[in-house]
């Protein structure tokens, strides 16, 4: 199905084309851009509501600023679809998030207009400030703009950057896109503070009057711009505390203004372009603007998948048989079930209550499960504080986001040996979100930390049992449970709880020729590969290790005493991960075997479907079978001759 852009949008192949359009037609440009995003995402999928909310801002920024010479940095890159379409990628936008197609986020190697790669949140102010400082050092008259929104201002890194920006004496503009949302509703005092600013009738009325009066007063010998600025700040200070947070950091505050009024945005940005130094423009927007259903339920329409744009029906796959649940939902229902049995259990997540399914517990036990905002470091140390008081905390963080809290895990958890349960969702490749979201590294970086228990379930039953085991009073160490994005393998998943002995794996199938050692969900790929190999006369054994730390040394002694050909399989980096731990065991115990490590290769893996990426990384069933065939080449040759 061909998707045709509107007549004005069709004429825009770069921001220079946009600048040729009459200001009076910018409303039409915004309407056409919004409709084009709706048309493409409804058919091809992707993030949705966030980009609809910044259509006017995207148009205004490229209309006023000289991009890409002026540096535009988007925070939480899923709001940058309009930006991509306006910067030469309109016709290729249908490939967005598809294998070998456009990235779903700004990406420096994709376009000169993408000045900084983003995926995780709250990096834009730091990056834009660095660009502004570089421009000043090099004597360049280029502008640097950071667009921060979708809850990103709640992260500590944003405040660190604000603290520096106020004294760096650099020309940086921070645009706070205030829509009260991340994926779920924003939380915390900052949200309340910004709401007070944007809804204070007294403040807004007086602010507008100040703006109008200052605009009419003559600038000259008796009334300078500096005097006007002081008058404005004094009056704002008397009326409200609204400017104090940012202006106490020496960042000039402007706003709030309607982020969907393109004329106001263009005029304001033009004015701010001529004001030097650090400044912040507060705009108020509606996530999902222009699509009524997305405005009404912004969490559901953050990334809805394919849908009928007319009726709003979100297409679901139809199956004849019951299907296995998502691992995240198994976690969500299981943590609530355990919390009902154990009053010491608490839940913590950094801004991902729906994505992690902790929301199930939050709805039933709001006093025991908490969303702390986009604050992974705080989430870990908050959990540590709770744990010192004898509580058992399930801290659920996406694997790639966990990278941001490495120091807290070492300093606040492992050194103090606090028994927090880290449930790492989205471990392994995650599909079309791409390299910023792949959970590649957690096995490697947790494995090097003392006192850690690191586990991965092969299926839903194993996830439930690991969660049950982790909350038992006998567990005194930090306990990591990692599991992938998407569905498991057990439609009948709600099994009785069973304790799992720490550091003990299991033999799934005996065999004669080669041993396949798996860690986590990829063990299911190994099961499929073994069925195929046995039809070829190759008889592999299969062991599910369950734990990479402590690793099951008794099981490994059994393996290395019987087999001299071994394949390890994991959905983590091959550098320093599960396979590496097997090699370390082999070296430390003077075994000699031919070992093939399968997992995520030592390179940046781009986006695609899970199936496409498992195939590319060669640890799907076909990749496992091919690796065994190579190790067993002599037997394969004999069988083919026979």
C-alpha cells in the first residue's frame, strides 16, 4: 500500500525547502506531517504518540534554525519521527525500525541532521552543552538546542547538565517538552512543580502582561535590555516561584507556552535565537496530539503496533491454540502472587511499570510497589536502602537501562551484600528498538562483581521458580534473574513453586557426540536444533546451566569428562559472558576440548525482528545446528557418504 504525503510535505526534501514555505502555510505543513506519521505507523508500526506531540516543534525548529549547522539534539529519540521526515528521509520512512532500514532513533551514521545518537533518556542537555562549548572554543556562530521530554527531565543526569550549563557561559537552548508522560504517567515532585507553572492562572496572566509591556517600552539610553530583563525577573519572582528552579541555576526561563501553536513557537524561537547564554523554553504539549485515541490513552498508544487508523483497532495475531505469555507478564503476576504470601516483598521500577508489568502489583499494592521515574541509579540505591531494613526488593530494570546503574550495584549492593532481586527484562537482542536497547552486556558486567548470583530461566516455569527461590530467607546475596523480550514457550505457565538449588543446572537430554550448554531462553533453540540433528544421525546432549554465577562445576566436570566437543549458547555478548565462564572453567581444571561459543557477536548489532537478529547472530536453532555440524564434520561426512 503506497502512502502519499500531502502536497506541501511532498515538496519538503530538506529544511531548506521548509524555509521556502510561507509562514501562513505552516499549519498545513503540521497537519500533513502529523497525518503522514499516522499513515505510516498504522501500517508499518513503531513508536507513535510521542512524535505526534512534537509535530509543531519539529517544524518550528527546522524553520527557524539553520540545521544541520545549528546542532539539534533530541532526547528520547522516539519523538524524532517528524524530524526524520523533514530531513530527507520522508520516502524511506516506511523502512523505519525494519531490518536494514531506518533506525527508530536519531543516529549519527544515518544523517548529518542527527547530531547525536539517542535511545536512553536524559542525555540531550549534556550533549548539546558540549556542542555549544565546542562552538565557543572554535569561534563558530552555531546554535545548540536540546529537546528534552517524555519524562527525561526526571533523571539525575539532566540535573547534572543543568547545573553545569548555568555556569558554562555557552549559547545553549534547552526546550522542555512537558507532556506529563514518559511511557506511563510521569511521577515525582518535578512533575507537580511543572504542573504548577503551566496551570497557574495568576502567573501566566502577569507573565503575558510583563512580556507585552516590555515589548512596548523603548530600548535605549534610559531603558536598556538589561533593565528590562531585571524588571521581568523581579516581577516573576514576586508572582510565583516558577522561575526559581531553573533561574537559580543561572538558566533564563521562558514559558510555559502552547507547544501546538506553530505561530507562537516560531515567534518565540526567533526571539530566543538572538538571546545569548543558557536558556530554557518550557512548552506544554499533548502526547498523541491529533489522534484522539492516543490523546486519551497515551500509554497504550506509545507504541501500539499495527492498527486501523480509522477505527483505532489495534491488530492482534490470531491463533487457534493458546499461546505462551510474555515473560514480563509472568514476572508481573508472579511478583504479586509472591507478595501476597510474603509481606516483606517490595517492587521498584524506573519509569517502566507497564513495560515491566510491575504495574500489576502497583495497582493492587500501591504502598509496596513504586515507579521512581527515569532514575535507574536511584532505583538501585533506593532498593538498597529498603533492603537494609529487612525488606525483599524486586527491582525490575531493562537490561540495557541497568548499565546506567553499574556503580550503584557495585558500591551500594554488592559490597554491602544486600539481597536485592534484580529482574532484568529485555535481556538479549530486543528487536526493532536496536542497539541502544539490546541487553547484550549484563552477563559480562555482573559476572565480574563479587557476591552476585546470576541466573536465567529457560521457560516460564523456571522464571517463577527462580523468583520464588530469590525471595526465600536463606538467600543473602544480590540475585539477578535475566529474561528476554516477548513470549515464552509454555501456554500453561502458572505452575506450583519449587525451590531451585543455587548454582545447580540440569541435564535436559543425554547424548553421545557433542554437548550443548545453554543459558536462559536460547535453550529452547537448542532443543529445536537437537531434534533436527538427530534426524541426521548426530546425537547431542543438552544441559541447561541456569546459573552463570555460581556456575555448576559438578555438571561441568561431567561434561568435560565425557565430551571433547562443546557448544555454548547465550543471548549475551560472547566477550566475557557465559561461554567465557565455561572456557575459564576448562582452563582452570586443565581440560582440553573444542568449544564453540554462540551468542551476540563483538560488534554493534542493528535493529530488526527478533527472528532476524537471532539468525544474524547465529544462535537460533539453525545457527546451533550448523555449529554442531562443523564440530562433527567427520561424522557429517560419513553420514552423507552412507
